[in-house]
C-alpha cells in the first residue's frame, strides 16, 4: 500500500500468478511477498500451508487458482484468511 496510509496489509502472491505482479506492486510500495520468498525458496507449497502462513502473518493471499478458491473456501473462512482471487 502506498506509504503514508495508516495500516499496510501484507500480501502473499501465489505461484499461480507471475512473480512480476509482486515486483510491480513493490515498485508502488505495497508490502508483498511471493510464496517462494515466504517459504525460503521452496516451490510447490501446498495450499493448507499457505493458508496457515497467511493466518500467522495476517496476510492476504492473492491467487488465480479457481480449484483452490472452491476447495479451501471453508478452511479459509474458518481461519479468517482474507484472499483476493484474480
């Protein structure tokens, strides 16, 4: 989020989207990390781990995987995870 605003949310960009999205948002001062950055370079991180990480870091999960949107809807609601499906 552009600097100067009260509370800056943290975003986690899923592997279903290009890491260039994170690069572009960082250029305009959004607080965003990719799954690879958040998980020490690991690839193929499972959605339940991502959901847990978002809960632990109060992060908003940005993803484009419709399967994940449908499959994990209940667990995201139960964990109070915010997400942005694009």
